[in-house]
């Protein structure tokens, strides 16, 4: 290899690395901070000292419970979060934070035990390592999903910009922050009753959650039990909630699984614990589509209404 | 270890350094060790089958070359062994199930046996390499390779182990012997080819796959526009996926100083189905031509026999892709296309000969590309669908309620993604057209260094930012 060419290649490499570092810096400073995960992270840091009631889980919880209506509560959920991630997040804050929790709220919705929740991590774990590495180490991640790579984990940890181009586009289009977040709750304001085609979107959501997957996955039920055991260990009262969904969504979901059989299996697990109460609100808003943002997520009004009901249960 | 992982890049970097540090004489040893290491990193138990195929093929080839008599019998033993390995491990359960279903049609009870077999990675590729080698030694095209290590390397060479190209032994061994090395050119050329492969696979194919899977795995929920979108997307997904793999393999081999055969030549710009098969998965289609079609008589037979030959070749080709009737039907459709093409080609020639108008010729050319692409698209439905029933459902419903289902597309795929995918496909299209006319690399070499570097950096950034880094296996890796 001649000297001039070698110098050229080194210059090229140097420019490339510099640009990557710069892109990563700008992404971390200006884009990442607008993401839901980052905002949730920032808010828990500000609020964990006062938090006694914690809402954990996926998007149904994140949009469906309003911590501003229950004193000392915080919504610590994230979109697509499954029981495995919830377990590690909960374990981390109980062990590492000076937090005095007394109540935990968990969802038991139709998609929560589905293997599609693992598929979601398999598809997306590498894009949010910057967030998850704090709560879950690589060895534990490997227990949940087999197809991982330590090098990729480390790369994604230090270069969150990798694989996150779509969020840069969203930032440039001004659509990255299109919802407010308050005490961890993502506030959604759409009115599903005004949707043009409720049936289609409900069908799509049910399909997204439940098609081509095992509806009661062993890994998910194992982590669910781990959460309950952790709650027992820390003397937490656990409220397990079947979140309200639209009637359309419920109807289409029934095409993918036997709902009664599904909940029999869930209750077989919960029956083993005496610190648990189950609150079934799945049909609470069957005739009130205006409380929904979309077929299976509550809007702010719906969330406030539901939170008030749950508050009464906590106070009992 | 996936070709797409950071682990592979590190592994490959180490191999390249060691490869160029050691003396030329022993470089093949480095490649052999790394190939076996690469294969073991997937599923250690698979090593048994590739080793068996290698050993049997190696010794039988030697025996064939030394025998004056019974050469055909030895060839039959060698080929049968590889075919039994392939059929036993890949198709046993498929045939067993098909027999059971067939007998059930006549209410005859047939107790099928199903084997709990693990999928052996790359088996369709390494057994085909072994078979072509045995046939070539039998036909005295070349002498068998004496060095068992080098032969094992030919069978297991890691860049092409999972999904080809199905390299011919003489080309491979000649390159090992020649050892012509311009390291700098090899590395730079190889890196450029790999980069293009990563772009096709990680950014385009895997992004399209999300939508295609969503639609094709839930077809009962769709009619009209989403089915059209899913089918178009699949055509580009499979091209970008497989061509992406081939470019990564060819680029990696190039860095190591080996030229693998080209596997794709812009197939969707084909003006006819026979042309498509000269441009799509070239290493496989030429394999079938040389080792199945020509031995069957090729086109030097009567029309009836030729028709049968074509159908046999395409049915086997379909079955090679996977143990499912959907693949068989896909192959059959292409066989029918080939026959129809032959029947109408005389008529078509007359039309073209009578035309001297350049604009009309260009229009006819575009029309032929358009028609060929859509015929291919129709066949892809069977290739991708999860069952024959699904394929029929799609064909029945693909033009139903097109306008009223248009909005459904945006439930499946966000507008941002459509824009991104559209832009990327346009980029690929432009590259293909330039490559077809002048050659991208030739054109690039004439541009200022600043432009070239900017382009390379832009492509690297597109891959890093928009790549789907979840481990999505290559489609052809599953064959």
C-alpha cells in the first residue's frame, strides 16, 4: 500500500469518526432529550424521593393513569414495556434509590403475557440501550432474548444515534414532542369516538398485539411472578388492573384468544399472593369511546376518570 | 455470528489482519480455520453435516479420477450421498406430511413419520457445491483437488457459506493458486461492495420486512391497497435482502483477494422472464442449467421434451428454495412463463423487426420491463405467502376495494417510513439505472475525491442511522 493512499484512508477514517462523534453528541443533546424515555427518566429522578405509589407497565399504563390525581404517585411505565423490563426497572429503583414505595400498580391486559412483547424487545432492544443499560445488564438481557451481542450492546450504549435516524427525522419535522408528559404519564388528547373508522383501527391494534404469537408466554408469566415476589419482599400492596379498552378492540381481540381461559391462567398466579387486589375495568368504557385516544389507550379525560376510581380503591 | 453484527465486523477485521500478515502459502489455512469457526458460532452440531459432505465428496472425487471403470457408479454414490443429506435434513418432514395428506384424500390411513431435525445452516448451498464438484471431476472438466484442507475451504468458505453465491470449484481453486494480490485495491473495492450490501439489507430490506410481515402474516385482515403494497414491498425486500447478502459476501471475499461470481445483474430491469433468470441468483440458475437442464437434454430436444425439462428444472428450483408447496408452485409458474415466452417469441421478434422508430422501441422496452416485473410480482405472492390458501386469498382480494382500503396503508406504516422507504428505493433505482448504462464505480472514479468521500460518508451514515440492527436473518439463509 503506498504512503499517499494510506494517508488518504487515515484522513477519511478520521473524518468519519469525527462526524460520528459529532452526530452522536448532537443526537444526545438535542434529540434524545425529547424522547418519551428520556423525559420519563428525567422526571423519575426529580420525583422518586416523594413517590409512594408507582404505576408500572406498558403504554396502557403510561397513558391511562394520571399521577397528578393521586398524591405521591409516579407513572414509571414506558411504551411497549413488558414484565421482564418492568421487573428489572422495579428491582433497580427498590435496591438503588432511596424510595419508600407502599403501592404498586400493574396491568394484566390481553397482550401482557403475549410472546409479541418479547418480539418487541428483540426488534428494538438495540435502539434504546442508552436507557435500558441502567436497569438491566447484558447477562440478564440475554436471559430474555437469545439473539443479542455484547459488542452491539456496548456500541449502542455509547452511540445512541445508531439506529435512531427515524427519531431525528421526527425531530426535524417537529413531531418528536407531540404529547406532553407529566409525572411520567404520556398525555394523549385524541377522541376515539370521532375516529372515521373505529373498527379498522381496533382490528389493527388487536392484530398488532395478539396475532402470530403465543398468548400466554412462559417467560412473561415467569417475570410477572418475579414482580409479585419482589412486591412481597418489599411489603408492597399490589393493585393489578385490567385496563379499559374499547368494545371494538375487545371484540377483535377475542378472535385471537380465549379471554376467559387467558384470565384463568393469570388468576392461577395471582391467587398465590395475599398482597394483591385485582381491579377489572376492561368494560368500564364500552359505551364511552370519547374516553379513548385510540382503540386501547385512554385519553387524558379517560385516564383521570380511571385514576379517580383507583384512588378510591387505594384509600379503602 | 451474523454477517450483519458488530461481532462479525470485529471477527472479519482480525481475520483480514492475520490473513495478510502470514505468508501467502498458508493463507488458505487461516481462511479454513475462520470458516469453521464462523460455522460453529451458529450451531456447533451442524459441523457434522458439512464435514461429512466434505469428506465423502473429497474421497469420491479422488476415486472417480483414478478409476477407469465404474466411474458413473462412484459419481452416483457421491451425488446421492449429498442429496440424501439435503433431502433427509431439509425435506423429510415435508414429504412425509405431503404423503399423509395425499393418502387422506383417498381416505387411506398413512402413518407419517416426522423427524425432530434441526435446520442445518447453508445445507442447500454446500451440498450443491459438492455435487457440482463431483460432476465436474467426473466429466473431467478439471482434476480433483488433492489438498483436503483446500477442498474443505471451498465447501465452507465463510462469506458464502450461508447463502451463496454457489461458487464453482475450478474458479475458486484457480484463485487460491494464483494468489495475485493488490491488497489496497482489493480492500477498497471489497469495502465499497460490502457497504452497498449493508445498505440494501439493513436499511431497505429489513425496513420493508416490517410492513411485509405485518400484511402477509395477517392477510385475512386485508384487501386491496395493503395487499398491493405488501406485494410490491416484498419484491424489493427479497431483492435487497438477497442481493445485499451477496454483495456483503462478494465484498468480504474481495478483501481477502478472492473474486466470487456475481449473483445479481439488476434483475427487475429484465425485459423477459428468461432474461430475469440470467440476472437473478445467477449462481443458482447457472447451476441448474449446467447440472440439471443440460443433462436432461437442454433445448436440443423436441418441443414436448423441452417443455418437460423446463418444468422439471423449475419445480426442483422451487423446491430447493424451501420445503413447502408455495415454493413448488412459484417454480412451476416460472416454468410456465418460460414455456409461454418460447411460444410467443417468434411472433414478438416479428413485431420488433418491423419497428424502426426509436421512441416506439424505447416505449416497447419499458413496456416489456413493466410486464416482466409484474409477472415476477405475481409469482412472488406464492413465494412469500405462508400457505397456498393465503396465496389464493391474496390473488382473489388484491384488487378488491382498492380505493376504500387506501387509508389502511397508514395504519400499517407511518407516513415518515413511507417517505424514507420511497427515497431509498429511488436511490437504489437510480444506482441500478446508472450501473446498467455506464457502471457506478466507473462513473464515480471520474468524480472529484470530495464528492466520492461525501457519498461514501453519506451511505455509511444512512446505514448507521437508519439500519434495522435487530438480527433479522437473510431470507435465503433459511433455504
